[in-house]
């Protein structure tokens, strides 16, 4: 593709007016006739540019509160007819339809409106753009003759090309813009469909009685049709390994790890982002100040405390060897004291909701350390690709408290054991199965002691967790992400020094396991909830 097409008439109708006037001025310099609608026309006139109103082009006024203004043959005929097709040329000539060689459109901010707390159904509907996507599709379909501009980010590049080619654009540029336009309308339609499906059960209520939307309310069910729309925000150097390509795609919320802000350090890698997501998910589980140190998505140390510094010290103490080169998540603002201590260790990345100026100053000396500020995101259904399709499930976000626990043994756990068990259970949820977590209370706050992760045998997970312990195991408690199918795993835990165990229960051999716990003098709690973590 190399042939140039001169722009003679451009139709501009935008919600985001950033850079609009500067771009339109360049078009006007090349004697491009500007046609526009509503607020866009006013902005151009206010800047001193000559503009033809869309109603003068169509012969009809804007109607129905602006719902109908560009849906007209004089618009879509001018966009869609093939300039090199004699029959098309004759047809538009007979109808008095003039060429439109460029469309500049960005769409109503539907997602911003739909996400507003308490937004009414009528307001959501009015922010479904009809004319804009229609013009984008018409122009994109006829990219051989028409340029379609769907993003303000394109203005600068197009200005350069227009100046280089005396008001013309190349076929390569028109083709690129067309692909971008179709991607824009696809994402827009998916956002509408996802919003309506998530917030409204049309079968259960009349259309005139739809409730106000609670933007934080979860969907009533998993969607019948899965629509995943995300925009590429960065190309990564590589994926998990150097021979794999990788990129980051964002959902537009600006939240979570994908939308987090990097404040300093080397470029984030694919593995950094995966580990940051894992450590943030774990640290943010706790109401008290918590620090999680992650290595290859598994926690090597987790601690809670009265301050980030104390929580970090507890987390590091659990496994200082594995913590080297790890990724850290903190669920509080990181202050100077915590940062100074963290900076003593080689750390790949750290994520927190905020950092004080003193913390940033302490980290500044570690130029390669990636410092990431995050806006928390609400739990969303989890998506996993398998060959031929996708698996979708709810986030593993079910809460549990002391009131939900069932003591299965003769010995009752102490209050401190219950606190330690709940801490261990929360950590265990974030460990690859089969998982066993040893933990304790230190000065009233939780601390991991040993983590057995990703073992094919639960007995091996119990042994590995004990082997990894850098702190004394005597008097610890243990959590198991799934039930003990036989007493042998429980016996390993008891022999390691644990005095109480938390597990889901539900094995056909529960009675044998309970009898073994009673014989060993353990307190054992059933949660009735499993926390397998396979990927």
C-alpha cells in the first residue's frame, strides 16, 4: 500500500476535545472543508475556524435530543461509496451526495458514566453512542478511500503526514486507522454488553422499573457470553522466559496491578507483574498492617504488626534466605523507617497503596528497585485459558471468622491458637496446592514459620514446610488448604511441633484423622471450605 488520498472534506464529532482545535487548524490549512456537530462545531467556531453544520449537509436538523444527527445517507453515502467504482460514483451523483474523506470521532464516555455510583438506567442508556460507532464503521470499511480517526493520540502523527504529503494520507496509514477503529467499536460494544449483563436482569423486572445501578454490586451470575476487552498498555521485553513474547493489557479502570503506577526502578517484567499481583492479593487480605514477601508466586514470609516496619521484620524473619530477590507487598503506606529496612535487602519490586517522601528517598539509592503504587481493585471473576476455550470462576474471596469454625477434637484451641490458625488459613489460601503453612503469634501479631508449597503429596507439603522453617516450630499452628486424606500428614505436622491445626474437613477418613489428632493432643478445627490453588 502506498497510494495517497487527499482529504477534501472531514466530519468531526468528538466527546474528548483534547487536541481537536490544533488538528482541525492543520486540516483547514490544506483547504479541507470541516463538517461538525453540536459541541464540536461550537468548539471549532470559538477557535475561529469555518464549520459546516451537519444539518446543512444532511438537510435535516439534529433531532430527538441529539439521538439522530449523523444517521443519514448524505453522511454514510459520502463515506461508503467507492471512488473507483463508476456505478457508485453515478449513484451518489444522482442523489447529490458529496464525498467525506475523513471522519474524526471519539465516542461517548460510556464506561465512565456506567461506573458512577448510583447512576440511573436512563443516564446509562443515553450514553450509548449510536451515530459515532456507525460513522467509524462506515469510514473504516471504506479505508481504501477514507481516513478514520478514532483516537486523539493519532493527531500528532497525522499532522506530520499531512504536512509531508500536502494534505494527503497514505494507504498504509488509512489501513492502520481502520483496524484501530474496528478495535475501538468492538471494545465499546463489549463494554455496553458487559455492563448491561452485569447490572440488569431484564427477565426479572420490567424495563420501566429497572433499579438504579450500584456500580460495586457483583454480577448475579457468570456471563452467558464471555467478552474480554482490554487495551495493550505496554509491550514487555519477554514473558516468563526470554523466548516468549509478552504484553500488558488494561481494563481501563486504572486499578490493580495492571493499572498501577511505577514510581522508580527498572522496567517491570512479566514475572515481576505476576509476583506483584500475588503479594498484593495476599497482603490486602488482612485488616491489620501486613507484609507479604513472594518468590515465584508463593509466600516465603508473611507478617502482621503495628507498623509496616514491624510487619516486614516478621515476614523477613520467617525465611530470610528465600526473601533475597523477592517481591514485597504492603497493605499500608510505606514510611521511611520501613523503607530504610527493606532497602538493606536485594528486592526486585515492592507494591503498596502509598509511599511517604522519606520512603521514596530511601529507595532512591536502589535505582533498580521497582517501586509500584497501586489503587486497589474489587475482586473479579478469574479467567484462565485452556486449549479451545476459557475457564471462569468467582474470585476465592469468601470470608471466614472464628464463628465459622468447628472444633473437631476433644481439645479446644486457645484464643491465641484461634488467632494464629486464622492467620495461617489466610496465608494458606495463597499458597500453591498441596499446601501446608506453619505459623505463630508474636506479640499478638501473625507470622509465618514454614511454608510447604506445590507438593504432589500433602505429607511432603507438611515435611517441606517444616524443613523450610527458619524459626522454632514448637508451639506453632498449621493450616492445610484441603483435608488430610490420611492421618500421616497430620502426624508430620504434630511431630514438627504444631499444637493446633486448621483444615477444611470432609474426608471419608475424617474419623481416623480426628482420632489421630486426639491421640497426639492436637486441637483441630474444620472450616468446611477448601482453598485449592492450582494456577
